[in-house]
């Protein structure tokens, strides 16, 4: 089968790391990078350290308003689909790169496959929620990470060609863990080997684009007696500066540039608590059995909360303090996100469809 895969943002590189590797054992893949993320530490580092195949095309779209970014991606992707006539366009997750690929493929003579289908936060103010609902509804093949995701699709009338393969990020973590142990020197570099520390990330517009929320989050982290390591997304750095919070963040926290995946999973595995508003990181904390404090009011990964290891605190100072004092503990050995063979299963399903 000829597969045209579309990636563009950090978490999609992590997903493509395991899926592309497996796909290429049985299919021909053309990998397209939209250029949504372009900084070395948000893009190149993942390709280099994880051995992801060089993208066949980088559309170089860059940062823009939602409409401009999505529209420009669509124009270029339409030309590529026209030229290469793939059997399947494969997209991941819920970013603008996902939506652009979905809208293009759904109106052309190719099938659309969505990896990470069926997730819902039930908060339509998140651009990601809009992206994932629209993508699911125009997909021909839907790869879900969990039973609950299958249920969401069912309740929206999507029941055909739904394959519950598990979560590709679980595959990625299992695959990179050993390499990270051998290669990452981040704990030594930050002198964290003998120290209890918290690892934090913040990048959701709801938190970064609201001064009060961002200030509360930074102040709550700063109030914890332990060291707090915060690899800052460029959006976050920009808002810290704009809201005059950068100095406090630099003084009170260990504010660093985003790090590569091998360093980041090393930091996660060794942290006392992970504090985040990221989707992927909530799951990685769960897989690594590290308590997770989620700076959101809802999550598309509720299984992690049900298991006890994740707590939703929003940007509420009291709730954050309580969670940092009494971190959530997972009390379940449930494995709601499959067995780490999602990429293999995706490859197999596509193979069956081609025969
Ligand atoms: C995007 C996704 C989000 C995902 C996140 C992963 C959408 C709508 N959002 O959010 O779902 O969780 O990626 O990290 O698709 N910037 C840089 N360098 C870069 C990329 C971005 O400086 O390489 C800055 C730009 O100022 C840009 C801002 O970050 O305006 C936001 O980037 P954008 O890709 O629009 O959204 P993210 O917040 O990264
Ligand atoms: N990540 C990373 N370096 C960092 C922060 C995150 O490698 O400095 C990885 C993390 O391990 C996870 C993915 O990036 O695999 C999550 O991406 P992000 O939080 O940007 O996006 P989301 O999952 O919220 O869409």
C-alpha cells in the first residue's frame, strides 16, 4: 500500500517514530512534515535522536493564525496527494496539521486513516477538540487508543472500520526507554541525580494566554520547596515575557529550553511529580507510574484519572497545592491503552485492507 503520512508538531514526531518504522516493513511511505513546528528543539531533535526517516517533504508552513496555517497546509497537501496518488493518507492526533490532512484527503480519491481517533475532552473551546471531532467524522479508518474512545465514536454514529489498537505513545515509550537510559545525560547536566524535583510543562492556550492563570501556575510551582524543572514551550516563554512573569519564573524555577524525547522521558521517569497541561505527558506519567497533576479542568485521557495516578486541578492555587502536598497515587494495574503493539496492529490492518 502507498501511505502518505502527515506530521507537523512535536507529539506527532514521537508517534511517527514507532509507526513509520513499522509501516515501512510492509508498505511504501511518503512522510510529509507540514512545518507547523520548526525550531530545532521542537522538531529536528526528534528526527535525529529517534531515527525517524527524513521527511520526503517539509511544507515549511510555520506559525500563523489557525485559518491561515490550516489553509496553507491544505493547499500544499492537495498538490502532493494529486501528484502521488496514495492509497491512504495517515494523520495523527488533533493538531492543525491533522485537520488539514483530513480535510484534503476526505475530498480526494484516497482513504483517510486517523491514529488516536475517538478522544474527547468535551470542551469545544480547545482547538484540538474541534480538530479531532472533524477528523474522526471524515476518516475512513479509525485507530483508537482505548475502549472508551471506541465508545465515543459509537455514540457519534461511527462504528465502521474502527480498530482499537492501543496507544502508539505507549509503543514509543517502551521502545525509547532503554536508549534514553544509555544516552541521556540530562540528570547530570542539571545536577538532579540526588535531588527530589518536580517536572512541569505548560503550553495550552487556556493557560498561557491568560495572565491570571499563568501567574497562578508559576506562583504555585514556585511555592513548592522542591526544585521545579520547566522546559518551556516557545508559546509559554513568549507569554511569560509579555505578562512580565519571566523574571519570577527564571528566579524561582529551573526554566530550560524544550528538550529532546530521550532527555524528557529520563526527566519524567525520575521526577517526584509531573505537573502538566499536555495530553501526551499525562499518559507518559501514567505509563511510568509517576504522579501527575494536570493543569486542566478536563482531560481526554480520563483512564489515567480513574486509575488514581492523575488529578485535574485547573489553574486553582489551592487545588495545585493540595495535589503537590498529597500527590495522586495509581491504585490500579489496569492497562487501558493496549499492550505496546499499536504500530504493528496499524500496519497489519492496512495490509489487510490492501489485499
Ligand atoms: C500545537 C498544537 C497542540 C499541541 C502542541 C504540541 C494546534 C492547534 N495546536 O500547539 O495541539 O499540543 O502543538 O506542542 O495545532 N512556535 C515557535 N517555534 C516553533 C513552533 C511554534 O516559536 O517551532 C511558537 C510560535 O510563536 C507560535 C506558537 O509557538 O505562534 C504556537 O505554535 P502552534 O504550532 O500554533 O501551536 P502550539 O501551541 O505549539
Ligand atoms: N516532550 C519532549 N520534550 C519536552 C516536552 C515534551 O520530548 O521538552 C515530549 C513528551 O515526552 C511527549 C510529547 O513531547 O511525548 C508531548 O508533546 P506536547 O506536550 O507538546 O503536546 P500534546 O501531547 O499536549 O499534544
